[in-house]
C-alpha cells in the first residue's frame, strides 16, 4: 500500500461526494487539508483532459513534490481522483475500475440521490479494502 493516499469522488458539478484517506502514513489534520487542496487544484487540468481523450483512466495528471494525482473519469463525468506516491500504475487502474463498479451499484440504489454525498459504511469499507489490495 502507498504510504500516502487520498481518494475522492467529485460529481460532475465539482462537488465532492466521497472522501477517504486510504494511506498507511500517520494521519495529520494539516496533511489532510493539503491533500484536498492538491486534488481540487487538479480539477481544472482534469476538466481539460477529459474532453481531449476518450480514455477513462487519465493516469498521472498533476504532481506536487513527490505526490501524484491520478484520475478516472466516468461516462457521466464523475471524477475518481487519487493522490498517491506509488508508481504501481496497473494497481491504480484496477483500483479505479473496481471502485467505479461500486459507484455504479450505489447509483442503481433507488434511495440514492445522484450527486449527493455517499454515506454508506458498506461502500467505505469496500473502498478501503480495495485500497489495501491494489495500492
């Protein structure tokens, strides 16, 4: 697992609907805010790249010191963003694909309002398990 990893799902309206610190590094409040800032700063780059390619996995779109922002864009323009310091591109792609499957299952739930925060503890547990498996 990467020592630093922050995962966020951003809706097509640029509203964060899910956030998780999935790294094994010690959690610091200021580091969490810095991770959010880096991910949100990368949204403009992602917006431009999403319209220039048909690929869903955009790989590394931004860097900050030794941290890399990798992005997966769904067909509905929801962005799955991961801030990490690993170089395991295949593992990151597999992580995004499986989280995308989980996200689609959430969308199929008739009680979930698309674009609202994902508060499911089951979803959170599965995402963290996938992070341990692939990152």
